[in-house]
């Protein structure tokens, strides 16, 4: 029983969603059937004066459709059509009830859950932080097809409905009220009383939005918005234009005709590989959130060390250190921020307060929450005892000797249970750990820049790292709302290692005469969020060069550190921080190519390459290195590689990650292209053994799942 | 007398800065937060183990009733730990310490964060009661006519504010402000303008010379809203202060015959002090080297118009309680509310007549040797954020005892309203 029905004294039918043995309510076939029966019951029972929908779950009203049905592929077009039409029929039935209906929303009310609420006459929401309302279907490559694309524009007007559905916004209660998605926001304790009160008001009469919701205006909106959407997404996300089409042409038709457009839309979208990849990413994230690594001992709640972390320390108040400290403090931890003098600490404090300032300005945090966050930072420019901290994250300059010295001291200052973590992006954890008497408590916790935006964290296991430290670190990362990927202590770990051949190929192509904008455009068209030359500028060529030489030393000619970076450094062109790199940043808006840098490229070999050839040169080494990471057990599963690259570098989500992409291209074809490139462009393209053997055997990544 | 003593485990303070300067934009809760935050960081203790937070403050910010609670929560003390604000005017910082001692004795806790805070820059300007009544009438007016009538009731005088600082430094009982009480005891005890100025000069010179030592007790304050620049030192002491410059200043409180000037009175300042204190047993469990103990204390009342002599009465009472007199002190702090007042305290301590008539004892309190008195300068140079100073004297003197490898410090303050405070700090 997913839905329980009771009748309140005044003839109001209370339908309570309570999926057994789950913290969430979902719409699967059984739940939809139950709902249908309850509706039939209400239709036939003349004593029912109204219906109110509630959930018993702590943080979820109805989370939407059961995505597992879409995830485990094998859904045929007919299956999808049936899923769409059953939902549409049941919600139509709900909308057509003669009695007033109210959705009393507390917790996440998303996708199909909100589509049900839309079919109700009234929507009342709790003002709780856990209440989130919206139709996020486009973020998994679908569109709202249980009436959401049809009913929302009729409720709030086409422009506001588009603004809610296209970006797949999940709105806080206040925002939902402001946009008309709910009628009233009340404290949770009053939710039921207010909801039953709505029944007494009967069915509402609502404004018709005659201006926006007519066919002509809708057509104009579509014409105006579509090119913008295509430009913004590079045409890689078909759900967006399709949703726009459905909504703008459906608005001037009958409800039934519009619902038919929805159904046709979702059938077309659900069968596309993009949708499959986006849904897979959703599950990759869920997997990371639930990941249990190391020893189960971290599951015991008996002693202090297994309680959630309350105090942390961050060593080094640079951009990364301050970014980490800000994130931890925003998640409720008290954070000691240590650097060697008040000036550096002050710079870190300034970085932190600016991040909070922006978060408050963007209404991510309230003013009070922002102040509390800054208050939780404990600046220190002297050595202070750290025995009370649950975790220490070192984010000092990337110099091994320095880090070893720091860890030697941290070992003394820390408590017996404190995790000693380093945020190094390149240095060997195992070696740093040797500087301490407790190498089993040393681990890498590698955040990406900017910390508050990048969800991925590499948890790097050193030789001596204990399973318990690993388990606690993974839990810590999850607790602070980040996605952990467990990585072995190999040079470059996972993300930087796969990214490096890509960047070094990009700079080689540049040195060989390919134009900077062509290189970047090729990868933008591939779907990367930023071209490689621009990325190098943002990271800083000094940093890039440092990592490149480090990896080159480890992996030899597979990652040739091209001379061009050195020439750029010699010329003082460090990227954005020095005002110019491959681009010139002296002007404010779109930076033009830096002429001085372009002069440094002397080769001609890559000058005439087509966009596809450029993409091959840059993408294939990534795929090759990704396969190598599996081969060398840097990570355990292909899932880790794909999640890491998507969340850590913005590898195009619609391609599902480098290994999914490799599958899609075909491993045999990849091996063939790599071999061809190895002959023409250099030995760094040599395909790895795993790729070769898999190609030969006709196997695929994820093949055994 | 077997009861546990209160141990001062560690302490830290913000820089003390002149009213309207570096820390002017930080209100009392922010100043106190910085000090307690730094104390928790410096000591590394688990704040969940604190039994209570006790903070002294004279002019509590109007938006932070029980400012100690606001300070505690903002500084990272868990919400389960209670907090109380105490006020004994200029000795509020002492009161916080001695209340911890009393709670310890009463069995109401054994680990406390105590301290004192004052933002004199943020003392409010107030509407006069007559104006407030008119605002009230305006707010309650309903019809347009009533509103116009109420608005027309205002007079220009209604908009000249009462200055909170001025009111705070006046004694409503005797009708004198603090400066006038200093003038009174100064002239009764032969504290001439020249003596006062010379005393003030010495305070500046001692404080300026002590800057590096005082840095030991100071935590930087990163200034909101950007938190980038840090205030790291007191800005009161003037190394280049000259006697000529002091002599040029005009008396503030008494026309013609007055002697108390802005130069020989304590500076009006902002600042906060936080101390970690614990019973001896509890202190021994912390792996921290304590600064010293509170070995005894006394508060005594005296005539409000001669409040500046409070320390004499308090030291007398403390001697009776502890059996220790001025001679037993390795260093002595007499808070420099006014040079005239410290000079008067010294004179009375040495006076047999005063001892007989006022203290009812047969011999004077004793000498206050120059070499032991306010060795790192006093409030004339460092400033006197009223609620904080008492705690600063405890901290500064304990650190000085450690530097001198000495045993005992006697600290004392005069208290507006006619009281004195005296405490023995011991190592």
C-alpha cells in the first residue's frame, strides 16, 4: 500500500502517500494504480466533499517518477507511451473530480509529484527548507509529460512556465509562491488545517493569461527563444527545444491535444542516448552519495570519532584553502584557518567573506546564515593546538618538502582520531604520510577549484592509509555535500591525469600551427564547458606546466610537456592572472586572442586540420588515459572514471563520460584512430593494452553490468 | 580554606583602539566574538565542555540583550552552554572573573569562558523622553488632522540627542560626571596639573616600550565587511608624547581651575578580552600551561563623588581578607581612569590620616613604588573600554608575572558609582 485513504469528520478524503520501507514517495506502476482506484472511489462516493493529498515522509512529498524504470534500459517505445498515457489519464481523472482537491506539500515535490499537484485545484506548501518544488525533467533529458508542460503554462502563463521548466528549476517555497506554482506557503504544522480550509473555498477561478497564452504570442516566443537555447546548449540537449515546441504549440490547443504533444515528445526523447546518459549520471551521483568505502568500522556510532565532524582545520589560506574553509563553514563546521601571518590569513578571510557575500546576494544564503558562516571561521596565524579537530585539510603550496614539514607538525598538534588530509593535486600521499608517525591517518582529499561550485572530491588512498581513515573520509565528503570518488595514490590521481594529455595535446596543436579559437571551438562544439586553451589560461600556465612536468616525469613521453608552455612562461604570459596567456585579458568583455602568444607558435603541421581531426587529437588521448586508469586500478569501476570526469572537468554530461563515449564511438574505431595518430603525430597516442584487448575481444566498458 | 582556587588557564584580547578609529564599526558582540573565537582557537579546547560563558559589559548594545549569549553563540560555543552578562560598571571584567570563582565555589561549574567587552564607539545617541513622547503620539495618530497636530508638536530641541557616552560617564546619584569626581579627589590630595601630566607621559612611555610584550596577549581583528585587513596592535600609546603637548591641553571638566584634560585621563576605547578559567582540578586535566590563579578579591563601596578612591577601600578590605598587603605585591595595577585619581589613590594609601579616618586602621595601607606600578602603561595610554579593562588587567599582569618570574600581582580599579575592586593574581 503506497497510498492510505482516510475520511476526516467533514467528509474530506485524506490521501496519504507512504511508500513502505522507503524515505521517498515515487510514482511507479503500483502507486499510479492505487491512486486511480482512490480517485474512482471518490467519484462514486457522494459523501466525499473534497480530497487532500499529503505525505508522511520527512523530506519528500513525491519525488517524481521512479527513474529506475528508465535507467534499466530495454524500455520500448510502447512502454514509454503506456507510462505517459497512464499518468496522463489518472491525472486527468484527478483534475476532473467534481470535489475540490488540495495538494498539501511538505518536502520535495518534483516532476511527476508536482504534475499531480498541478492536477489538483489548490497547492499549499510548507515553508520548510526541505520543501522543493519544480519540474526538473529537462535535466535528465526528458520533458514533463504527465500534464506538466500543459497545465503549468495554463496556471501561471507561458513565459513564467517556460522559465520554470526549461532550466528545470527546483524552487524553494517562497520562490514557488512568487512564481505561482503554489497558492500559499504556511508553517508545516498548519499545513493540513490550511489545506482543508481550501476545500471550503471550493474550486478556484483563475486568470486566463489571455495575452501570453495565445497561439500567436506563443509562436513568437518560440521563434525568439529557440535560437538562444540552441546556442546555449550547442544543440547537444534535444530536450530543451522539444519542450519549448511542446509548450508553445500546446498552449493554443485543447488539453488533450497538448497532452498528446507531451507524450510524443517524451517518446522521442526517452529513446535518445542523451537521455540515457543523463539519467545514468543521476544514478552515478546517487551511487557516490551512498558509497561506502574502506572498513565498516566507520558505521559504528558509539564513539566520538564516528559522530559527524564538528571542528576542522584548514592549513593554508590561499584560494583553495579559503575556498575549502568557506565550504566547510557553510556546511556548519567550525574551521580553524591557519596560515603563517595575519596578512595571508586576512587574504583568506577576504576570500571567504566574498564568497559568502555573493551567496547572500544570490539568495543562496540569508544574511544571517552568511554572517554565521564567517563567524565559524577561526583565523590563526600562530601554531595552535588542533587536538579537538575531527579533520585537518592541508592546502599549502605544492612543495613536497614543505608539506612534509607541515605534516610532521600536524601529527603533533592533532588529536588521536584526527584525519590528516592533504588537498594536493599532484604530490604523492604516501610520501607525505611518511613524515608522520601516523601514516594510517593520512589521506588525500582533493577538492577542485572553485570549491563551492565543484561537486567532485577525489579521496586519495595512500599506501599506509587505513581502511577506517578511508571510510571516515568518504563519509566526511558525503556529509559536506560533495561527491567522493576513491582514487589510488598514482600521479595526477584520476581527473588531472586524464585531463593532462588533453591539455598537452591542445598546446601541441597550438605549437604546430592550429589557431587558438579553432582549438577551443572544436572542444566547445564537442560539449566541453570551456576550450582547453582558455582553461589553461584560467588555471594559470605556471600551474599547468608544473603538473605537466610532474606527470611527464612519471609517465614519460606519453605526456610530452611541450616546449610551448615553457616559452609562454618565459614570456611572462601566465594566463588570466598575468593579464594575458593564450588570450588577452586586458579588455573587460570577450578576451581576444593574445597576438604575442600566437607569435610563439612556429609549427605548421596542425594548421590545416579539420574540426573533427582536432577533436580526435584532443579527445582520444583522454579516452586512452581513462582506460589506462582502469587498467592500473587507479579507480575501481568505470563509473568512477565517468563521474569524475563529468563532475571534475565538465566532460559533456550528454556523452555520459569518457568511457561511455568510448563505447558509443566504438573501441575498435578508437584503437584504429589512435594507432593512426601514433604514426603521424607521435607515440603518445599509442593505445593502451586494455583498449587493444577489449577492442580485439569486442568488449565494451560497463560490459559486465 | 581548602576550597579550590580559580585558575586562569589562558587569555587573549583584541587590540584596544581609540573611539572612532580602527574598531569603531564593530559592535560589542562582534568584538567579544573575535576575542572568544581566538581564545577557543588558541587553547584548542572542546567548547562543548565549557560550563558557562560570563562576560562583563557596561553599555550593552541595544540589539543584543545579554550580549554574552550572543558572543558565545557567534564564537562557536555550542547552544547548550549558558551565558550571562554581568555589570559592575568599570570593574565588569573583574566581576566576570570573580563570578566564575563564586560559581566554582558554589558547585555551579568548573570551566568558564569569562571576559569583558566594550564598544564605546557604538554607544548610542538617544532621543529625550519629551521627544520620545511626541514620537509616540505621532505613531498613534489616526486621522490626518491628528497626524499634523502631532507633527507640529516637535521643537528643534527635541532633535538634539542625548549622548549615551556622556550619560554613562555621569553619576546619577551625586550628579557629577567621572571627570568632576577626579577633579575633586585630585585637588584634595595635591595632584597638580604638572604631576598629572607627568604621570600621563610616563604611562605612554611605558606602554609604547611594552608594545612587543603586549603583542603576546593580542589577537588580530580582521575587519568586516571584507575581513582582509587586520588590526594587530593598540593604537592608544604615543611613543612621541611630550610633556609640552600635554601641558597645552585644556581642562575638560572644570573651567579656569581645572586640571583634568583629555591627555591625563583614560582614553575612550573599544576592545574585548576573553579568558579561559577553571577550578584547579579541571585545569589540571587540560593539557595547557596555566597563567596563574585568582588568589583573592574584594569589592568595597565608598562615596560616589569620590569614586576614584575606590581602590584604597578595596585594597584595605582585600588585605583584611587575605592577610596580604601592598608590600607583598611584585607588581601593582591601579587602573588609570584619571591620572589625578591614581595619584590620589597613592596619596591616600600612604596617608595615616586617611587610614585612621576612613579605613579605621592604625597604619596606612603602604607605599606604591613607582617601579611596581602599571609597569606596561595603563588606561591613559592603552585606553579604557570600561567593561573590558578589569579582565585585561588580570591578563596583562599574569603575563608580566610570568616574564618577571614573580609571584603576585595586585590589581585594582575604581568604579563609577563609588566602589573599588581589588584582586590578587598569583603564579
